[in-house]
C-alpha cells in the first residue's frame, strides 16, 4: 500500500482537515489544531505531499521522523501539518487492520470520556 495523494480541506472559520489517499482506496482523515494560521498549514501540507507520495502509510513513526527532520524549523505551522497527517495515517492503519485506533495504541484507558462537540451538529463528510 502506498500514499498517492493528500488533500487539505478548510471548513468553517477554524477547521482544517487533511485527507490522505492510498492506492488501495483506503483514505484517512486528520485534523490540524493550528487554527490561527490555517492557510500556512495548508501550504506546509502541500510541501509535504511530494516526499510522502509512494510511502507506506503504515510506517507512521518512520514518516513522522522523516517529516520532522526535513521540516525542522517550522514551529506550530509545521507541527500542525505533521499532526494532521499523523492522525490521518492512524485512521488508515485502523481501517487497514479493521480495528479502532485506541486498540492499536495499546487499548482503552477509560470506560467513558467527556466530549466537546466542535462541528456544531453539521455533517462534514460531504466536505471531505
């Protein structure tokens, strides 16, 4: 399996999602937490696409290490881009192994958690 394409999607006033595509049709979605400089994060994601094309998306730690080495001095913009890609890669890995991501990361820690709704009840899947 290889990464074939990466899309950045700006939604609403504060959301930035990344969608990573693979040659097998599995896609992963991740969100950047850098709300203040979304356009800059999109630019960073666009710069990261070329070295990611052809990479095995299941090698998440290798990819993260390579991105941090290649884009060392970017601060929160680079961190926001890498973290969004990282989440999308974990989404792909969970789909590939047909397992929840929390199981791949070592299992559940709590039986219940509090959630904060940030999509305002709208369905964002049509944007992704």
